[in-house]
C-alpha cells in the first residue's frame, strides 16, 4: 500500500541516516528531537491551563 512505512522501509531509512551522519551525530539529533518534543508538549500543556483560568 502506498504511503505506509513498514519495518523494512524504516530500517533502510535508519541505515542511510547512520551512514550520512554517523553514530555520534545521530545520537545528538535524536536527543535534540526528544527534548524538542518534550518542550512542545509542556508548552501545550501550560497554554491549555492558562486559557482555562481566564474569566
């Protein structure tokens, strides 16, 4: 089915990314991506609470 990524496709993409960036750079990119998602979720959570407190 077009548009769906299976396990083989994901493994190929990860292998290519590993060849391009190297293991240390790839780990740094993953760490940065995880921190970005965490910050985004906390900002959305804080924004949602702030809008409920307004009269």
